[in-house]
C-alpha cells in the first residue's frame, strides 16, 4: 500500500505531460486555431476561357497563396490547368495570373510588393531615352511601355485537416484599352507612316488584389496608324482621321495632368509636333466593351491642319528624296491648341 501511494504523484505528472503534448500537436476540429503542422494537398483548377489570352500566353502561370497568419506566401508555378500544392491548415487569400513575377516573364511588366496580398503591384517597364521618338513634355515624368495584357483571379479559402479542398480560378484581364482619334484638316500633307504620339499622366501601376491604380504616373508612346480620309459624294477629301490604340492601366488613383504630344512626318520630310492639354477629356466605358477588356478609354482631339505650305507629292510618297532641294529650308513649327 505504501509503494502504490508513493507512485501516484509520478503517474499524475506523466499524464499531465502526455496531455500537453497532445494539445500542442493535434488539430481536433474545424473550429480550432490553424494547425502549424498538419495540412492538405489542395487542388488548383485554372480556367483561362475569359482571360483573352491564347494558349501560348497561358502556358506559364503563377498562383500565390497568402496565409492570414502573415507568414511568407507560398507560390505554385504551373504549366497546367489542373495542379496541386500542399498547404498547412488555415485561411488563405489567393492571387493567380498568367506568367510569373520574375523579371523577364512579361516583356513590358515588372512586379513589386509581392510579400503581401494587399501590396502586390504590377508596373510598366521604363523606356530608355534612346527608344523614345521625342522627349516627354511633362518634365521629369518617366516614360514606359504600355502594359501587356495581364489576367488575374482572386479568392480566399480555408484548408481543413480532414476535408478535400479544390480552388477554382478564372483569371480575367485587369488592363484596358486607350483609343486616340485625331481629327486633321489637310491630312493629305502628312506622310502615311512614321506618325506617333505620347501621352503623359497615365497610371504606371495597378494593385492585383483590388484592381486599383497606383498614384505614380508615366508617359506612354504609340504609333498613329489607320489613316482614313473623309469621303464626300463618293470622293475622298483632303481631311481625315488618324488613330492609335494602346493597352493601359488607366488613369492614376489621384488626379493628374495629361499632355498629348503628336508628332507628324510631313511629305516634305520635316517633323511637325502638336501639343495639347487633354486633362479631363477622356471618356470611359466599363463592362461590355468593343475590345473585350474590362474598360475602354476614348480620347478625341483635332486641329486645323498644318500652317505651312507644303508641296504635294504623289500619294504614298513621303517626299524624302524627290525635289527637297527646291523647297528651301525646313521649318518645324510647334502648335499649342
């Protein structure tokens, strides 16, 4: 009896230690806090049917899982529409997009703030001065390429210990399209090619989690193409329209000044720039757009033609090598409207 009495305290200690270990290493129910050890293989299904991307553009994809606990995100790089990843038990917020966040994955995009869900940001690559057709008219603002089409999906879910989890993602574009139409009198004096524009004050970046644009602005460049002459009574006139289209993140989160600089190659070989303040001149269409992208921006401008007398050359000839010596010195005129 005395031996049994002396052993009782030791049994109580052993039992307490055993119960403590069980408490720290087990997840007993779905209402328990996230278990730091146990997890599940999670199936990931990607549906690219609404991404506006072709099969090549979706051959590489990234799915980022951000734990609500604040731990480092886990990333699934995949070449398949159906894949899986092992995740510890807990809540996750998810971002999925075409390509990767590594430099070089997208021709004209870079990423930053990738350690957190709400700071994950994509921005446009800068253009070197050697690649610009003209200097930015907005001071020190950086110039960058117009963005690639980036399609993104977002969701959140919980990984249970004893329940199979499937995450279904349907990435959709977050980039839009800017359409610029320039109405020109005496458009016949402009060459058919080598006309371009720059537009400042555009959004440089967008946050993937919200689709909200950043506050930093940039200048984009584009070629003026699709030259169409007016027709009256079945006969083409000297007036017409040039157009440019470029992908964009849209306007920045805070109000910005937008300057449009047009650069025309005239038929006598000279360059003719036109500068115009187009702040608040944009119209926007969301939803059911002609481009299929989530939004279209429209900008319509015009001017009264070229205030110089330019000898006419045969249609389609830019006049770079015929009779230039007879025209006298070339004068480039900047017209502010």
